[in-house]
């Protein structure tokens, strides 16, 4: 269907009635994907052809640049219609991405009541739960009976983002329980809502970190989670699609930081070369300058190298092994902390486990390295020095790799910062110090 739409919209003659029929049967996400391959003129044409009942849904899925193109060509009345049909959290996401001139025009054409809600959500900090919640949900009063609950759902549900779970509030709008549609369907019509509701409610606060909320979605397998203010009043919900977006954003950010790249919120192909350079070059400069430490260490042991030049051949092997060993531990610990499997209080347990892993990995590497050096170099002392240095390097690197991320969390830093580049640099420096000092002691040089 996507190919058919693309062919028609790019043709010399556009059969609008045929196009509308195809679009009516397509999924809104698939329609949004068609926009990616269209020119600005064709984007506007296709959006105007969209049936009104799906236009807002498609608008929510296209990227911010395409949204800007569409909004700039719509009349004030059309903008008001689109914004009224959008779910409020999607409207907030859209407004956050737009320049001030577009925002001013959009808000001027939004009904006053809806504009007030949007402005309220825009006030929450960017990383807070309040910034991603929606106010479009079904709530019931604690005094309702089941029959009355269904009346409320039928009357208000058409405009709500989800109706699968209803939230029960008291006369002060404080959250007291939840009831699923299944619970209500299986209950008697004359039952009090208090007999049906679940009072063990898992909820989030508007000021909670949204990453914590995403972890709780995984933990409890929620489709939606209620959000309360500091006085425990129900103010919104977060749906699972928004929680998944948070997980994707946080995972992307961690991966970029671990690769020594400043996080970017733009897709790769839409990010300028200058921005990509700026995001990378600072870290590369830092790593280049810190790498001079290894040069200083090598110069400090120049006398040992002159006496025994073969030592130089094993420097890359030790540095690469140390960096890789440290990165292995760091990646696993950072992932564990992101999923809340590893906590700050587990630092001793993590250390003890990684020490044992390092001992076993080191033993395997030493066995292979000792045999390799004996076969290739036929030098027992060289084999002994490199093997001992290798064993110590693995233990040191894995220790650093597991402790640094937890240490970062203890001082309220992002653990991902302490990933591969930083740990590799530390491992390189320490491995060389260990290696050359062992050579001096054992070889008497």
C-alpha cells in the first residue's frame, strides 16, 4: 500500500478518491513513513488529502521537520482542528520541537482550555515524568457504582488516550485505586466501585525522573501508570508508548556517551556534519591528550627497553587486553544499573564477582600467552614477565571497569561517562606501569 500511495502522489494526475480509500485502510504509522520520501510540496498535498479522522494521528508520527512544513502551510482554522485532535502529550512534544514563531501561532489557535493544559505540561523539567504525561485519561469517583462507571467511560472515553484502566479518586482528587475494564465487566452493575478497585496502586510523581518511570514499566508490565502531584492528587498518566520512547532515548544516550560522543537528539542523517564533528572532537581531544600519559611512561622506562627491545613488541597486546577487559565489565555494570539490577549498595558483591571472573579469564590468557612466547621467542623470562603482567592487567582492568561506573553513580554522575574511553585510558596507563616494573624486577634491568 505504501508503494501505491507513493506512486499516486508522485504521478502527473492524483486520483483523490482512490487515494483517500487507500489511506483509510492503512495504518497511520505506515502513512507517516510515506512522508519521509516526499518533497515539501508533496508532503503538503498528501496531508491535505488525508481524511480528517486520521490526519492528526499521522501528524503525531511524522518527524518535527515535516510537522513544521505542514503547520506553516495550514490556515489558522486548520491548525486549531489538528491541535484539538492531537492527544495532549503529542501536542506538547510537537511544540517543544518548534521554533518560537511557530509555537506562538499554534498556541494562538488552540482553544483556551487546551492551551492552559499544554502550558502547564511545558512547565515541567525536561527529564521529569510530568513532561511526558497526558491529562487525557478516565477517572472515576469513589462514590460511583459500576453502572455509573460505564456511563462515564462511554461519555468521555472517545477522546481519551486509553480506557483500559480507570483511576479512582476521592472528593479531594487524591488517587485511591484503579479498576481495569475487565474488573468492571465482571462486576455486578449495582456494586460499589470500592468493591471492585485495587487499592495497591503503583504510581509516579510529576517530578520523578522519567528514566525511573521507564524502569517501573518494565518491572510491572504496565500499559499505563498514574501520575500524582506532591499532594497525591491525580494529575495525569503515562502510557506505554511514551515509556518505550524514554527507554529508547536513554539507551541511545548511554551508547553515545560510552562511545565518547556527546549525545544528540537528532537522527543521524538529519544531523549536520558540523554538529557531528562538535559532538565527537572534544572527547577525541581529551582522549588524545590523556594518551600522552602512556608516552611519558614508555619514555620513563627507556633504559629497560634499550636493554631488552623485545619488551616493546608486547605493549599493544597488554594495552588492548586491558582496555577490552575493563570495557567488558563496565558495559555489564552500566547495563545492570540502567535496569536497576545493580545498585550502589551492591558494590562489594560486584567487586567480588568481577575479581573471580578476572582470575579465571586471566588464567586462560596467561596459559595461551606463555605457550605462544615460548614457541615464538623461546625465552622463559620474557614469557614469565609478559604472562604475569597480562594476569595483573586483566585483574586490574576488570576491577576498574566494575568500580568506576558504581563510583560515578555514588557521586551523582552518569555511569556511562565511565565507560570504554575513560576505562581504556586508565587501563593503558596502569598496564604499562605494571609491565615495566615487573620487567625491571625479574630481568634486573
